[in-house]
C-alpha cells in the first residue's frame, strides 16, 4: 500500500539520514520503496483484501509487542520441561 505523501517523505528523509551516517547515498529504488508499506499474508485475496489485512495487522501488533515484552522481562525465551520428560 502506498503511504500518504507526508509519511512517505518522512520515510525517505529517514532513509537519507541512515545512508548519510553510513557514508552512502540511497538508491532510486530504495527512495521509491520508502513510500510504500508491504504486507504479506497467507490468505487468498478473495477472502481478505489488502486494506483488511493491514487493519488486522495494526490490531495484532500491540499484542505481539506485549508478548515480546513479557518474554524478555520474565525470561521466557527458553522452554522449561522436566528433565526426565522422555
């Protein structure tokens, strides 16, 4: 989906700043793609259209961040099982 003009320009500005810090210049393709948001879904387009996929993703994102925060704070990155589980 194409970003609104203000958001696209802000993304391009960030892209230029990052490239400048690395001593480079962003390519034309990079500057063009900075004005877009790409989403990938495994559902058929007939079932859910693009705007609906993005709306659902925006709803899901805070939940994913909350789980990530809980995992890091509660040290849940490893699976805890009994030693003699086999």
